């Protein structure tokens, strides 16, 4: 996949990477990262990986080598959960 020359800082992306072969099936495995771009110099993509929506994984800084990238896709921001105003009485 041809990669872009520039990627704007702060853009939210899904990055699919090669993750080796499965020892039992010999099938290629992939790993997906969703996060915000910190930098892209044409060789290494640095992102801040989003925390898991269920809270099981905190945000992480990840550096991904160009050779491991299979696909890039811009994605929209997560919708914020609707929170009720604690001061409203519902009347």
C-alpha cells in the first residue's frame, strides 16, 4: 500500500499492521491500532492509541515502522456518552 507523504498531527486513524504468522495455521496475522497521530516522518508513524472503550486498556504511545503498515484509514472521533445534567430536575 502506498503511504501518504504527510499525515496531519492529531488525525484519528485505524492502522493495520503485520503481526507475524500463526504457528498452527501458518496464516498471516494482523493487529489494528486506533489512535491519534503524534508524528509521521515517512519511516515511523507515532500514534497515541485510544484507550479501550470498556476501560480494559489505557491510552498508549505506539511507534509503528513503515514496513509493518498494511493499511491506514481515517476514522471519526468516538461519540461521547450522553450524560445527564445532575442539576436538572427533569421538570
